[in-house]
């Protein structure tokens, strides 16, 4: 997976919540189409671990800011 961030896309950083929610739905759709998994269950699993990871990160981002 490769991710490029352009933090300057939106003035309000809260807008990234919409982006992340859309991404989760795309992932759920993929698991549903590929493996027949229930979309709501996939979203719930991702949400659960996302909240855990925000509270107790397993990794710390490093590097410079580039836009």
C-alpha cells in the first residue's frame, strides 16, 4: 500500500473524517465482493481496531512533512 497525503486539501482537518469513512466503506465493499463478508461487520471490525489504535498506537509516524 502506498499513501500520499496532501494535508492542504482542506482547511478544516475534520474533513479527513469523511475521507477515512469513505475509505472504510470502500474496504468493506471489497471484502464483501471478494469474500462475501458482511459490510457492516467489516466496518465494525475496522472501527473497533481504529479506536484502539488511536488510543494506544503500535507505531509512531516519522519523517518530514512534504506537500
